[in-house]
C-alpha cells in the first residue's frame, strides 16, 4: 500500500468514527467533520508518494521511522484530525506536521 493510500485509509476510518458518534445537539458537527475528512481522504488518495505534502508527513514520522509503515499521526495528529471542522483538504495535511512537532 502506498503512503497516499495509507493516509486515505486512516482518514476514512476517522470519518466513519465521526459518523458513528451520537451526541445530543451536535448541530451536525460530526457529519460536517466526517465530510471534511472524506474530502481530505479523496484528495490524499490522489497524491503521488513524492508529493511535498506526503513527504512532509513522512518527515514528521507519520509513516514510522523507516517511512514504510501504515499512517499513524500519533496522539497530537489524531487529536487534530478528530477536531477538524473543515477547510481545504491540503490545510489539514499541512497542519499535521506542525501539530506533531509541537507535541514533541
């Protein structure tokens, strides 16, 4: 599986997690987050593995120390993804390395 595909799989799983959440009076927040994550997953899946965004995520350690493991943004990255409310797909991918670096 390519890095782009691994990232897309992770984002789709997080979107499903948001869709499965039931909260009283969430005003559609979970659905909006899920749609934003699905949009980002589709965008990520279209990126080549040598795209600068994928390389930045690799340098941040999201694909393991050797760059060949499945996508895992760690606790800080996961928190950012779980709280993502929307925006352009590349904005989330750009924000991840900074969040991961700030947490270490």
